[in-house]
C-alpha cells in the first residue's frame, strides 16, 4: 500500500518513542473501560451494544495504527516493534 508522506513521516520515529507508548496506553485503557462498561450488570441492551461497539472500534483503530507503523518500518528496512501484550493488549 502506498501511504501518504504525512503518515510515513508521522510514524517514522525511533523505537521506544514515549508519545507512541502513551497513545497505545491511552487507547488500551479506553478499550478496557468500554469492555468493563459493556460487561457491567448495570448495562442494559442498547447500552451494552454501544459500549461493545466502541471497544471494537477502538481495538480496530489501535490495530490499524500498529499495522501501519509496522508497514512504515518494513519499508525503511527496519524490523517491526515488539509489543508487550500487557502494555497494549496484544499478543504479538
């Protein structure tokens, strides 16, 4: 896939970037919060579906960021980052 230069430049930082780590942690915390709300005994039908949809969307967005970052690194001849599953919720 050919990515716009803005995306390539934006995702061409060194491994261990603190901003990237903060974004991943924030997204992961948001996913956990939505899942918790969806599973809450206080959630009713449409609320449970709404929270589940938000969790799914956040998860898909996180995966898109990671896959795009890995693609940028691969195009630069670099190995993809290894992610701690506890850090971002992925077993990678």
